[in-house]
């Protein structure tokens, strides 16, 4: 990208070309859809049988996963709209805010995926020294749904790692260093 | 930082001033020290009493925490040495490598802290619907040590979030966009 066709850089604002905008909006909308899917699968995840009954709300990690996916879905929608609707050029403050929020959402969703993955792992295999038995022998479909929700959550965290890369690249290349 | 006193930017390499180098090296050495501390606390964490015996190696999350802290400590040392020892100017490839590895280590350590935090939480409170009893009634000191190790790990992940910010700022501000 040589100097001439580089978008004119106003010291305090940035003009995003149409392709950049649409590509990024698509990534954010995809993240929203995947977050909602992970969230809905987990929220509807409960079971009642001869062994007893358990619901996602009985497990702290799964409650955190639902909240993290909820926050992520809402933020993804708002940020996608912001990218598309904000009048060009986008100001440095807006780009910086997007950059920081993208990073925070990445960490929040990654942590949600990690804690729930650990819980699902323990539910499948238990832990003998700590006398935790496997729960999935009794609640197979509950574990299966939780696992699927965790996979969706990790896919969202990967998308957000990419979005964080894009927004740090945009912030630091397009604006003068402070 | 206006144009004149901005360090001369050769298109393909970067001159870091002495303060930047030392500050960053200190951050990396501090991360190394904290990682090693978290790792050693967890590795020495085992207990044997009338209830039975349990060691960190019986719990997958804690094994992951030890490995993640080990990788992080080694990487922190190497990257601190690289920052100090690499001949100036540092090339774009080196800066880019540092940037990517900083991001990866941040995610790896954050995930390690999250899965271990979940395990410690379950050990303290158990989960009745899944018939997991609290383990810390029987293995108090084991839980306590694990908790301290998890805290160290989260502090390391915070330091690496800062280091990731620094290295993305350095990569994108000091080199021409690809």
C-alpha cells in the first residue's frame, strides 16, 4: 500500500473504505450469531431423570458463559452498527474505544470458554483423588449440550482475537502515535 | 511526540531508546519471576492426611497451569534478553514475532488461570446437583496453595495484557503498514 493510494489521513480522524467496513461488520455479526447460539444452547440446557435434575444455572461456570456470550452478542451488534453507521471519518476516540473493548471482550469470552471447558472436562471424567465422580454417566445429554456451547464460545473467542488484531492494526497504523 | 524528535524510522528496522528497552525488559523479568513463583507453589502442592492424598498432578487444570507458567517464564526470559541483547535497530520480523508471541502467551496464561480458578472454586464449594462435594474441608492447605498459585497466574496474565498492548503499539506505529 504505497503512499499515494493510502487513504488520506486526517490527524484526528480516519476514513474506512467500504470493503473494510463490510468485512469487519460481517465478522462482528458472525460473532453475534455464534454467541447467541452458544448462549441459547446453554440456557435451554437442563435435564431431569431418575438420577436427579440439573440445569445450567446450577453451575457457576455455565452462568458465566451465558453472561459472557450475552455481553459479547450485544457488543458485537452495537460495534457492527457503529462501524457501518458512524459518519466517516471515524474519530480517534472511537477507534481507540473499539480497540480496547475488542481486547476486553476477547479476554472475557476466552475465560468463559476456559472455565466451562474445565467444568465439562470434570463432568465427563470426574476426579478420583478428590472423589468427584463423572456426572455425564447420569446426565449424558446435559454434558453433550454444554460441550457444544463451549465449542461455540471458543469459536467466538477466536473471531475476537482476529477482530482485536484488526482494531489494533487500525488504531496504531492510521493515527499518529500519542 | 512530534516529528523531529521521533526516532529515525528506517522502513525495515526500528531503534528502541534505552528507556523503552529497560522498562520492557523489567516487565518481562517481573513476569518471569511471577510465573516461576506460581509454578513452584503449584508443583510443591500436595497433601496426605487421614482423608487420603492428592497432588497437583492429579488435576488436569493444575498440570496445565504449571506448563503454561513454565512456557511463560521461559518466553519472558528469552524475550527480555532479546529486547536487551538484539543489535539495534530491531528488524520488522523480530518486532512482529514478539507481537504475535506476546498475544499467544497472554491467551495461554489467561486460559490457565481461568481453568484453575474454576477448579479451585469447585474444590471450595463443590456442586450439589452434580454431587461433587467440597474438597477443601479435607484438603484445606492444598486448596489454599492452589488459590495462591492461581492469583500469581492472573497477575502474570495482566502483565502480558500490558506487554501485548506495548508490542502491538510498537509494531503498528513504527513500521509502515503492509
